[in-house]
């Protein structure tokens, strides 16, 4: 019985993972449509169906997605009186992480600055562009001087964070990037230890590998206080924390996003529902947290009425 249950759980987990991947790909395709007007994934009658129902769902909830917000902002700024009002209000703009800018955002910047004395400062590193799946175009960073011909460039090349060996390894990888702005980071820090690379099959494999490395450090009498694990997202951090607790390692995690906490999600959904009673997604979140739980048939009926 236990074996069959385990296999069934694996199938359910795999199905959920495939569903999550499909949702992410669809979301990226919709963002591509908002940005470029088309997407290979959303072609023909099926693509039209998905877009129409997605947009209708947003409207029923009184929502706009990021692509629509950028489109509407550009439409407003193309009206002379709106653009003039914005230009009177601001004397300068600062854009951080400029390497992750997309064409819509660039259009907004150019509209705001058009025929005005507004100063624009952008900060970024094209070698750190990681949001191409959201429409970011690293080439926009390199072409900033073409769009703003009177600009000045200040290169901050000294690295204060990394050891010498780590920075040389990073430079060797980054130097292969195509169409990059030439630069070479350097540091006055110590050489440090060798760089170790491990390619993991999944999140559990990664957590197990890190726990194993921690065990090696402990065998060399390295105190827990001298060990830090850096990760990109809080979702990864939760998996690592669970693996470390399972092995009895004392851990202290950095504060996560307050609004992402599971215990606060129903409260936030309720506040959104009070403000926008037509928000069906917030209603479902509140209903799912209700105690006692609402019958599924009732939820389906209420959803159909909405």
C-alpha cells in the first residue's frame, strides 16, 4: 500500500509541476503579446480564445496586467497636455536596473523626456540582464547613448563584494556574452577559496548537496555562524531551510516578503475584496481560507453567478 501511495503522490506532484510550467509559459506568451502584439504560443483560434478569456477575467476583477499598464501609460503620455503636466512636475528621473528594460518602458522614458529639460539617469549592468523572458532587451542598455546622445557614462568597475578567484571566474564567463558593453570588474579583496560548481537536477538535489557541504564544514570545525547561503528567491530559501532543519542545523533566515506570507494572504485578499467586490480571485482566496470550509458545490455556484 505504501509503495502504491508513494507512486501516486509522485504522479500527482509531476502533474502539478507540468501544470505550473504550462501556466508560466502561457503568462510569458501573454506578456509577449502585450509587448510585441503576437506570440508563437498564442496563434490561431486557440490563442485568441485564451487571450479573450484572460482579458475578460481581468475586467471582471477590475484589474490590468503589467503590459496593459505600460500601454495605457504610453497612450496617456502621447497626449500633449498629459505629457506637459508630467514634465512640469518632474525635473529628473532615475531608472535603476536599466538592463532589464523592455521596449514599452523605453518608449515611456522617451515620451517623458520629449522636448523637455528633464534629466534622466539610468543605472545598470548589461551583464546582469536576467529578465529576457519578461521582454527585457539587453540591447536597449547598450543603445542608450543613441537615444540620449548628450549623456555621460560613468563606469563603476571596482567590486567590493567578491573574492579575487570568484571575480575572475565571473569575468571569464561574462566575457562571452554577446553585444555587451566592454568593462572589466576588479577587486582589492583577498583571493579566497576555489570556486566550486555543482549542477543539480532539481531543488531537492540542490538542498541535499548544500546540506552535505555544510556537514563537511562542520567536520572541519567551522562554526555555524561562519556559514551563509545566498539564494535568488524566497521559494528556494524555504526548501533549503526545511532541509537544514531536518538535519538539525540551527538557521536564521532573512526576512521574507511580508505580503507573500501564507498566513497574511487571506487577510490581504479580504481587503481587496472589500475594495473591489467583483474581484473573483480574491473571493476564491477568502473562501478557501473560510472556517468552516464552504462546500465546493456552493463555491462553484457562486463563481458561476459572478
